[in-house]
């Protein structure tokens, strides 16, 4: 390639780079920016229950075996009540030493073994039997009962559509007061509405953990030491699926 051609290509590339760095032209069209909100109420069709098993012994081997024995008994009881293998999952296992002096961490006197079993069901009438079976088997904690919907995506889309309609209706009413009409949308921003979901359960052992998920809307804390039926204290209610958008419309005379 000739020197002249190389120089021309270099100049062309330089011009394109400078053009790319130029700020976008100012949009001076008359416009209006509004927000739209919507809530879709849905009935939960999935219930997630988190059970905690805690054992302690001076021997780590004994503490682990005690925990395993309780877990096996719980699983057997759940199977008898129609819970499928795919609906049960061991979620977290931890072993923590117990010190004679926690501040100095000197002289281990025993070990805490903690395990979490998560059960996912769709029938609320099963909750009472599962809780009773778990407590009878030696479960120490019910960390939480979490209501969910398996159709979150569809409900979100419905809520987003309603939010967009609400934004357009708001823009039309506001512009009409000013003697103008709404044109085409210039910019649309979806804020998501729900944002971050906490899908874990509060750890009554002194900490907390969780996982982000788009499937968690409502969390109910259950007290394993309370009297009466657990299921009797649960109100299924409805989940609120939210959507929030911002839309900029062109204004016309």
C-alpha cells in the first residue's frame, strides 16, 4: 500500500475517533417525563419451609452422628406425609467449636453441629403435619416459612404493562391541561419494582444468610415453641408483584 493511501486511512480513522467522542446532539423537542406504577395481586402457589437442626456434644463425632440421626428421622417422616425427594434439600451444614473462654478461644469443650433442611411444597394443608413431624423428630428451629409464586415472570410482565398504561394516561391528562397532546415515547426506563429479594431465612443461631432470588415475596417467621397449630396461624393472602417505569413522551401542539 502506498504512503498516500496509508496517510488517508490514518486521517479517516482519526476523524471517526473524534466524531465518536463528540457529545450527542441536544434534543430540543418539547417533552414530558412521567412515572407509572402498578401492583398485581396473585395467590402464592409454592411454600418453602426452613428447618434447623442443632446438636452439641463434647465429641465432634457424637455431635455429628446425633445431627445425622435427627435428619434421617425427619426425612423419613416427611416421606410418610407425601413429600417427594426433589422437594427436600439440605441447605447448610456447619460445625462450630465451643470454647471454655470465647474471648481467648482457649480449651475446646465441645462442638455445635448445625444443619438446615429446606422443604418446598405447594399444599398449605401439609404445613401443619410437616412442622409436627419435624419437631417430634428433634428439629430445634423453624427458621421461616416463605410464600412464593412460580409464575413471577408472567405476573411481572402484566404489572409492567399496567405501569406503562398508567404512565401514558398520566402524561395525556397532564398535557391536556397545557393544551397539548402526547406523541411517541422518546425514552422508557424500567425500575423493576421488586428489586432485590431475600430468599433465605433469619438464622436464629446468631447470624444470617440468604440468596438473591426473583421468587421470594413474603416471609413469615414461625416460632417452634408456640402452642397451637402452625398452619392455623398462617394467612395465605396474596403476593404483591410491583412494577415501576419512567417514560418520556414527545409533546405536540
